[in-house]
């Protein structure tokens, strides 16, 4: 349902899927948005000559039903957002979702799925359940590669760059097919060791972000490789310092800073290692206001890729448990990043990252205005603050006996007649929920 039209023919209610120029550098903060007012029309006409419209995501008289194939395409775990599902359908969907989720708990995947997931003709993405099953063994292989890399370095060896690059390429392909699935796998596939978890988390988030701002596939892979390897030099940092529960003193902090140089030295042992990836790693701790390290670069002296890597590194660190700090919700992390705009990071980059990840990314625990606790299981591309959620706890915070899904885009009603909305995001493990049970691990 995609078609390109001149901006003079745009109407309110149309969903803009793509521009005739890169999104980065335009005033449009969301890559893909619904035209809801005249000011948006004027801005589009000022910046673009033609745009791509997705009629299946448009609303009102601009909406056109998607044309599906012969029915052989794999089904997603969700129902059509254009239909108000009945209560039984919501419960069936919830049970199917939980069954898929729990099938992954504690499971190490060694068997690769032989068939790459097919893309849906409706939204151009692979179905969530199919992508999870296909990419789970790939993510497990990444964790194994990280462990083996650490052991090799400790034994005086080097990084198996070819193997790591190949795995990053496979993850990048998964991000292209369904970014939500890969982001969710980074929550599920926990090694219970921060270094490994953070590396995989940063790599996937960087690739999702790079894809969102319109970077080509080659650069997406380079950023994914940088995110995965940027901290491997920490294997040469004293473990007592890395595991210290309190604040570091100046001497300890200077010692930790040396991990950047250690990482570069390890990767430079291979003469043909990509210099662009090295430059991203070298500057991922530099900051827009010059307060970063190791060289104190500032402003335009920091490449876009390096600044993206630093931003993602900061976000991923805040949303994971560390020895000296508990994880915060994605919403709290985004609010903290917002306070760093035009100091540690450029405001335009923070705006783009917020629109890419959203306040409530997939896997986020949220409290609804009804008092119920839910987990976000699908982003809505039209309105990002109204995702699809799976209700886990009742208003009194008891376990919901019959789980059900809610598509907040469809404005479902609470028992008191209010429209459901998200009250706040919650950190992992809120109300004693075991994240692994609900595919949050």
C-alpha cells in the first residue's frame, strides 16, 4: 500500500512512510508519521517535492485496506490494528504470546532454523514469532563468541574478527526484517554478566538507531560491530575496580578510561580491521560539550557514528542493572538523556533516538491508568505512545488469571468507562514480576 506522490497532493490523515531526502537533518522527528495538522503539510511541502505514503497506516478517508497474498504468509502474534478484537480473541492472542515467550525461557539455542522468515505483505516486516525463533540461535552464538573472545584475550590471543563480523551481519539482517524482535531478544538473552549483556544490547540498539535515521546497510553493520566490541578492552581493567559498588576515585576512573586504548590495541593487531569502526570505538566516550575522553573532542569534531555510539552506550547502561546502580525504566532513561541535550549530546540526535526507541519500547513494563500492570508487546507505528500491551497484573497487583491484550491505538475502555492510557513506565522486576516469565528477561 505504498505509493509516492507530490507533496502538493498530500492530505491530512495520510501516513508519511518515507521522504525524498534523508530524515536526519529535517524537522521531522519521527521517521514515519501521521499528518494531523496544516503545519505538517506546510513543512513537508517546504522540505520535499515527493514523499511515500502508506495507505494501510493512513486514517479516515485516506485509509486503504492492505492487499494480502494467498494466505501462505506466516501469521504474526498480533491481530490487525484496524479491527477491535473481541474479549475472547484478546485472551487467545495473549495465551499464544505467553506460550511463545515461555518457550524461550532458559533455553540455549544451538540449532539454526533453515528458513529465513518471510516478510509480511502488509507492513514489510517478518512476523515477530518467526523472527524470534530464527534469530534466537544467532544471538546465542554472539554470546558464545564474546565469551570465547574474552578467554582468547586473557590467554594472550586475539579477536576472531571474521566470526564476529559474520554474526553482526546476521543480527543486522534481523534488525532489517524486524527491529522489535531483535531488541526483545536482547532482553531475553541474558548472560547474567553485565559486560556481555551490555555489548549485545548496545550493538542491537545501535543498528536499530542507524536503520531508523536512514543509514545504508554497510554502515548499519559497522555500527553494530563497534557496539559489540567497543568495551572488550575492559578485560584488562582490574576486576575489583569494575565490580566496585561505590563511586570511583580519580585514580580508579583514569584506570577505567584506559579500556578505550586497550580495545584499539587489540583490534589493531589485525592490519585490515575497518578503520571507520576503529574511529567510532575510539570516540564513543567523547561528548558534544568536550567533557568526554580520551581526547576531549567536542562539537563537530566527533563523528555522527561515534556520537550515536556514545548515546546508545549511555542509554543501554542506564536501563540495565550495574554493580553500583539499579536499572531504571526506559522512560526515566530518556528523561535523563533529555536533560543532557546540547551538553553531552546534540539535541537533534536525542530527538531522533527518542522517536526511534520511544518512551515505551517493546518489553517495557508499564502501569495503566486502571492500576493494571502490562508489558509492551508491539509498537504502533502511527502513534508511538499507544502501543499494544499484554496485561499481567490486576488493579490490586494480583496476577491476572486470564491474560489479555489491549491495543491502545483503538482506545479501549477501562471498567469505569475511561480510555486506557499508560500512566508510567516501570523498571524491570517491578511488583515482583519475574521478567523471564513474560519474555522480559
